[in-house]
C-alpha cells in the first residue's frame, strides 16, 4: 500500500532490486506531450553516473522501455508504464545473511510489517535502486513542466562536513554537471572526492546535503492548509531512501533569526512583485510566491558498510555479528541528486495540473 | 482545496481567523471512544496558554462545541464536528492595511491564488489561529491512540539560538509543563524568557525549534514508498504555519556523520529487539521501528512585528512602508508545541487504523 | 469514514437527524463565485417542499447558515461550511423502540458496524434528512457550473407503477415545478397524487423513478478506466438513501436491443458533431459526449410505514413485532428530486475542475 | 488520469489493445497470500472462453506474467504487477478508418478529450480487452477474500430479451460453468445461443444482463454516506465497457412496490439475525447486512457490428458511411461475467481491509 503519489499526476512505483524489473506508471500525464525513450534514458543515466565515484559492483544497463501510454512519440493520455529490467542480479549474499538485520536498513521493519514475506534480496522494495523508477517518472514530469517554463535543478552542497561555497544561481546547473559529485563548487568537489576515497578505504560511508531549486514556478501552487506545497514536497522527498531532513529557505536557521531578519521585504522590480531576500524559499502560507523554490535535503551515509557491525538474527532472535562483503557505496549523495529533481518535478507537475495551468 | 488530511482518519479544517468560527471535522474515528468536551478543551487551552508569555491582545475564550458525531459521551462512528466561535474580533486594522502585503505572511500568495477574494481579515485561513482546529482533532486522535498506549509529547528545544540542555526522556513531559515556554530545561527556559522580553521590547520576534516524541509506537506503521511515516509526518507538520524545516533522529547532522556512526546497532533487551542508539528517529525505510519517533521542527520568528517594514501595495502596485500596530507575538514557538503533538497524533492514528491495529 | 466525495471539489457531510445540526463542507470551490444564503436556501426549500404532499409531522425551518468560506457575497477559496440547525426534535419514539430493528432501515447494519454506539435517534446518520446537506453543497456546485452554462434538472418519471408520459425536453423544468410531485406530465402527476393518498391511508408507501438530465455538458468529462463519468455519478447517486438502481440512456433496455438499434449514429448539425439518438445517455467510454447526460434512479418505497411489521429486538436477540407511530412519508420520491440534481452537480463540478474548464 | 481504484487495496490499470501489453498493479495486497500464476491464468482464461461462442478473429494466448510483488509463491506486501503481452495485433483496419467515428464506441469522446493523440488502434484504452487486467487483479482479490470465506460468482441472466429461469442459489456456479454463455438455466442458454447465431448472421449484436452474487460477506462493509458499498460497487461495475445500468436487490422494480412488500422482515434463524426476503440485495444504508449481495448489470450490445452505419469523419468533419470488416462479437455478455466477479472482488477486498477484517 502507499505506492502512489500525486492527485492528478499520479505516479505508481513497482518492482524490486532483485526482481524482474523496476518500473513506474505515470497516470494523468496530458496527451500530446512529446516523449522519447531518450528523454527518460537521460535521467536514468544521470542517476547511474552518480555511482561512478563510489559505486557498488553491480552494473546494470538500465535500458528504459516504454510499455504503454506513448504512441508515435507523443503521450496519448493513457497511463504511461516505464520499466528497466534487472539483469545483473546476484542474490547469494542476501540468501546467506537473510536473517541478519543490517543496521540502518529496513530489514527489521520490513520483516515485521510483512511477516517475513518481504523480498529481502538486495533490500527488495527498500533498495536505493527503486529510485530508478522515480527518475523515469520525473523525466515525464519535467517534460510537462517545460510547457510552462518551470526549470528544476539540484546539486550537492555538503558531503561529510565539507560545504560547497556559494555559486551564482545561473551557473549551478552547468558547474554541477562537470563533476560526478554534482557539486557546483569545483574546489569543494575535489575535497569531497578525497574524503570519499578515504572513507571508502576505511570500509565506511559519508552523508551529505542536496539543494533543490525550482525556477519560474508561477505564483499560487500549493493548497492550504493540509496540502501545502512545502508539505507535499517534503513528503515526496522523504520517499527517497536515506533522507532524514528537509528544510526550505532559511530552514533550521530560522531558530536563530529575528522576524526583522527573516521577513522577506516585498519590492517591485521590472513591474513584477518580488521579495528582496528569499528566506521563505519561495513558499508563503504553503503557496508558491514566484521566487525560486529552495529546498535542502539531508542524506544519511549509506548504511551498507564493510566494517563489521553488531546486530540481531531475527530468526534465532539472538545477537550476532554482521560483515557484508562487496557492493558498498561510500557516498550515495551524488546519485540522489537527480532523484531530488525528479520528486520536485512530480509534485510541481501535479500542482500545475490542479491549478489548471496545464490541462490534463 | 486541500483542507483534508488522512486516509482512514480524515481531518478536514474550516473557518477563518475573523470569520464566524474555527472548526474541524474528524471522519473515520472508531465508534465507542469516550470523548468529553473537556478532553478537547484541555488541548485548546494548552494552545492558548502558550500565548501567555508573548501574546497578542486578542482574548478568545475558545470554548469547544461538539456539533456532531458524539452521543452520550462516546463517538458514534459518524463524523465528529468541533468548533470554537470567534468573538473578540476587531478587523479595523486589516481593513486599513488591506492591500499592504505583510512580509513573511501569506498576503501576497493568497491574493494571487484567490484573485483578491481571500478573507484578508487577521490572515483569514492563514492565521496561526487555524491551528485551534488542529489541536481539537489531535485531542480525538490522542484518545484513539491511547487504546494502543501510544504516547505523544512535544517540547521547546531552542529559541533564538538558546538551546535547551538534554533532559531525561521520562521527565520531559512533566518538566515542559512547568513553564509557559514548554521547555523541559528550566535554566534554558529562564534565558529564553529573558530573550523574548527583550525582543518584544524591540518590536521584533524570534524563532525556535520544537521536538516531538512518540512513545510505544508499534513496529510497522508507514507505507513505502510514497506514504512513508516520515513523509506523512513531515507533510502534516508543514501544515503548521511558520514551520520551515523537519528532521528525524540525527536529522541534518547526518551530513557530517559516517555510516559506522549513524547506523543504529540492533540488540536484544528484555527479549525485545531494539537499537542501542536512535539516529534513525524511530523510522527505517519509512516504517516505524518500535523505537521512539523523534522529530524536530523549525519554527520561524512570527512575521508580525512592530518595526516598520518595506513592502508593496498590491492594489496600486507600488512600494510602500508598513507599520502594524498592536497584537504581536514575540515568539509563537510555545504555542506551536501542542500543535506539533496534534499533527503527530493525527498521522499516527491514521496509520494505526490502516494497519488494522485499531478497528475503524 | 467515507463522508467525503470529490477529488478537487470535495464535499464532506456531517450531522445527524436528531443531533445539533446537519451540515456540509465544500472544499475546492473556486474563489470569486457569488453565493448568497438565498441561493442555498432555495435548494433546501425545494427539498422541503417535496414533503408537502406526503410529509412527516416534523416541521423544520431549515434556515441555512454560512459558517465559513464566503465573504461579502463571494467565495474566498477557503472551505465553505454550511449548516441548518435541528430544532423540532422529538426522540421519544426512538428511545422506546431503540433496539427494534426497523425493516428496510439501516438500524441493523449501523448497530453492527458501530457496536451499538451509532446515533439511533431518527435514523441518525442514515436519515433522509442528511440530504439537506447534499442540496446545500449542490447549490454551490450549480453556481460554479453556471460559469460554463451547464444546466441540471431532475423530475419524477414513475411512482408506484404510474409512468409519466414523454415531455418535450425544453419544458420539463417548468412543468415539473408546477406540482409537488415534480412530475412534468400533469395527468400522471394527478394519478400519482391519488395513488399516494390511497397508499398513505393504508399506512403504506410507494417507490418511484427519477430522471436526471444535464445539459450543455462539454465533451471530455470523465476519466477512463476507473473514474468514469457514469461510475462517479452512480456512486454519488447511491449515496442518496433509498436508491436501488442507476441507469444511463437506454439503461436496462439494452438487454433487449441489438447493436444496430442501440448504436447512436454520428451526424453533423449546425457544424457540430452530435448523435441522432442518445441511447448512450451522453456518455461514451466513461466520457461525456456533449449530448445530454440522461440518468434514471430507482427510489424504493419509504421503509417507515404505519403497518405492523415483523422484526427482531437486537438487544434481546428475539423476534418481536414492530409498530411505528406518526411521521411517515408515503412517498419520498419528490423530495429526492433536488437531491438527484445536487449529486449530479457535485460530480460534474468536480470533473469540470479536473479538466481545467474552471480554475480552482 | 483515473486509472486506479480502491483506497487500501488499490488497482491501477495500464496498457492498450494494440500496444505492447495489458497489465495491472495491485497495491495493498497483504503479504503472505499464496498466489500462483495459475490462479491468475484461470481467470484470464475464463474471460477468453467467454469469447468462444461469438468471438472476434483475434486469438491471443494471454499468458499471465508476474512482474513484481510475489516471491516464492507468496505475496510480499509490495505492489504486484501483472501483465499479458499483445501478440496477435493487426492494426491495419484501424489505420484505414482512423478518423471514422465508430458509433457506440469511445472514438469521438477519446479524440476530443485527448486532442487526437489517443491510441486509436483497436479502441486503445477503451477496448474490452482492457478487462484482461481487471480479471488479473480480481484473481488476487478473490484469493484475499477467501481468507474470510467470501465467495463471489456471476452469471448471465438475460440476453436479447431471453431471460434465464430462477436457479437454486447453491447450483448457479456449477450450472453456469457448463455452457459458454455462463447461464445457469440450460434451456435459456440454448435459446440464447440460437439467438446469438442468428444475430451474428445478420451482422448485428445483442445485449444482456449479468447477475453478480457475493456470499458470506460479513455485516458492516461500506461507509455511509459517500463511500457506500452499493455506490463503490456501482462505480467499479461502470468501469466495465458497455455497462449501462446497475441495480441491487429488487432494483428498478422498487418503483412498482409498496413499502410493506419491499421491506425485508428481520428474523432469527439458527441464532443468526437474517432477513426473510432480500429485496435490499444485501445492503442497507450503504452497509452490507450479511445477506447475499445481489447486483444486476446491464450490458449493451457490442457496438462493433458488420452492418453499414452512418457516422462522421472527424478529420474532415463530414458525414460518412462506415463499414467495419471482421472481428465482431455478436454478444460480449458471457465474456463480461468474470469481469463482473473481478470488480466485485476488488471492491469487497478493499472494504474488508478498511474494516480491519484482513490486515494489510
């Protein structure tokens, strides 16, 4: 249950890490949107590229297949089903350690929730690999949003305590694309790369922070009081495995600020109402203000590490040591960057349809 | 649109700050739950008490009325409608400044979204006063959750940069109730009080952080991948006006941690599987782990301040100065504490019904 | 649970027959729609007028109160809460017969579902009186639909086996308003009146059929495959107590027809694509075709009758005779006519918003 | 949009008649349910068998593939994706007649709704073939319902005016399975067969009525007032292409009945509360009463006929004759029988989960 998101632009996820495929259904996409497999492949590839620096041994081609909803290069208005097939699957390690709960993973909660029937191979439904489906749906959402010029980008702003310096907004996208860390500050990216290599050599991992930005969002998206734009974005972003915090604009810094500092003064520039600062992160009262949507997402260090750990055997209900071989990501942050974009795109697309800005 | 939350335990908010009433409908509450007006009044009063230290001039009795769904002291299974009537309403200031966009408020976004038809008096639907309805619904949710011993509490952990020291979990509730700041650390509470007085005298306001805790939550609540427990809690918490960030467990600190530090080792204590640390904040893979749910919420400084501000007149589309008289909260954090509890209770109640732990 | 209907135009019902009030919240109504209490009162009065011929003894003024969401005569975009207060309530009969299950009523199912905690007075949530809320919401929906010229009307086409003759579509509304039966065929109305009087004198009741028509519905409303226009209309219409069947266009007659008879040929008239017959009832593939939506609704005879009946005492779990005094409707069909209109309006309004024809 | 049904047991349909595949995702199925491909194949085969008497030329193997959510023969709690691949596809006729609106089909409404981008080949999303997905989901729902002994069956009760005689309830299933018409009255089945052959030879088609029955449904399923059991069943049944009417129990006959005839007297039999008649069709106040759910569904004659028809060319916007070759079903009623069962199973499964009778 709970595998769908969105009211009018509805994304349903299916598939498992070691099952036959990973996929997604996008229902509610307007008809007549030009979508090529290449548009979707590009986002799936960006997600895979994020692996290059600190990747697992698994190498999946992840070739996108359109199973329904697109005819002669255009969406038909019918549900769009997209899938990648799992091919390079080796579940032997998971069979061996099946009952050893991996700390930081969902092994325990999934076992208890599903009475031990959950697919435990490669984390099953809880694998980061599930996000391949998210970016496929996000690729469609981006195409739809391009109709109203909404532009979405994300970049790495912190890894293991190393913070990226400020980069001129107009240059973030281009700069972030230049390194596998997707960090727009080249110097910080170099330091992060070094840190990740060190951490990897120690059989450990590091976390980080991703910033997501949406530009040209029209004023008025979001529904008070219970379907706010910030609330729905946060909900969507917490669907990304490993996310532990979401903040908008000044975020947790507001705790140290005074109202006179935090309030964004309104002004008129070029005939347009704007705010001269953006501590609100583009959202006031749960509704987009026309200023850039600014969100930051905390990503925990990958729970799969090579170091021995203390855990419990759920079958024997006894404490037991755990050592997992192979396939560790020292840092999953870069890989999560396109996923953050995807989830933002999905939510903004849904609200644009709700507002009638795009006809469904 | 968007005034409802929850799939099986559904809360619908209505009413405005200066309208006839503020209310809420709770649909899906199981029949046979003993609910007295006093149970609900208690939470509404706690929310009002939060005002005492730094309050507006408005004094509302906020007497709760049960309009439907409860007969002879028990829920009937029908929708429960609860309301408080607005009495002490003076909209004259709002008439005068109707077209001056108050920075940090939703005046601009609401005006644009609703074409100027929104109720502008006292912030209308965007007033913090709307949360009176939230706590009424939360009071019902708490009663339902008490059937399975789930206990929810929240407390102030930071105001204007002053952080509360750690308090033994078992003593937080009792200690936090001892001061109007709802801060469990008495020394910090004293410093916060002083700061708020100073800030108030300057015509300014301060923000803070609230920590919410849910104890005895059964393993297994939350639905991967798009209706995760953390995602739904975050969505609910962002419905509280002024919230700008939500984090679970180690939260944004994960950016500085290694996997070996952040992973919570599993162990067995008293025959029960637990984790020896709780960086996960009680949620793994979007599902409750049985450990305490720990969430922190950033609350921005109240946007209504006495200092003059720069803004825009939306009717004339000209820049204009703004000075708002009377009725300022120097700090809305304490008042938001019971609201955080309410939103947590609503979400956990919904998931408990979905899991069939409580029959609807 | 389940007290809401509609995705973007969402109606939530609350209140009980003998509780404090009956009401409704309309969420998602666009801002700026002119709505006066009189617009809503008119529909509530039409529903009450349906009682005149065969009414209960209960006389409620049913004065509509707007509790939220409307300011200075226009909707604000916030949830609109509407209520009528119950005043003429005498629950003594219901106390006496509390455990005697009234045949044809929901006494048994409600008792079992809610463990005996349901409000049994006057049928509680299951009273036909609940539809006062439906027509209030429908009045708002009609106002919204008038923006795109959609016109909705319903009329009585059969009572107790007496069928109304065909009336020219353009004259149905005017003719149906001329008699309390809301039957456009005056001769049939007279016969129905006679029949009802006879049945009433026997302490019995009769059922009937209502036809609902929606004109000027744009092509394209309805969503295949699971949120079809016919499916959503049917769901909404079955919410009206006593409805036992719903059919569109040729309806159950299709079982006797051949494809060559039932297929509506397409043609062009005045440059517009139409069908020369309307066996489809204005819906093809779950989507409106631009032809009039034609739906017929079977309404069972009112279950409250004066004749003695055989039943069970649920407390003693023994068979027992039942005789109910006073307050019987010999025919609830006329009263249900405006309710059919209301439910049609609510569904069509929701789909018009979904289609972006009206901006939310 | 609108391709999903169900709140806790959620079925999402995808695929087109001439696309790559037809499929369905079942989300919310409890973990640990034994499901083999054969269980699902059986229902898909029953649907295909319904074609034998009056089938199109298209012969699809319709081999079911499980793409996700089932591991080692048991559901895992993850979304179950099921698909059959389209193989025997010849779209040439559809290319030729692409712009000729077939009367009784959704060609016109789909063209208008989707701006001509809809998949027109074989009716695309509007083909009866879409129901292959429905029965796959229904097969899962039936497995879940078997946990609480709910039994669902449907049979043909009328075709082209020929009505089946009453059959003892306990013998319907067995008898209906004996002929391809799925009619439990052998004599009527023979007459229907003859009629269909005659109609087929005339290049025409006939409609009919299917009765669906659910046995052992616990008391208490269904939610007043807007998510009634009858309402949700009706909505689900109208998703089946060609359905034009739905009635419960006495159905449209109530228009001719008196309350004293229609009210089902309560009685006690074997210590259990029952009603001695079942005019209510097992539903009172939108809630199951424990008596058999009885629903009848009107199925229109297949719109594809060999006779020449009058229509419009949507591209030229001119009237034009239409003659379609090959592939006609003289009667789609038998094929729809397992689909009626599937939709009933899906709805009842959803309500059983909502009621906590089965844990999700």
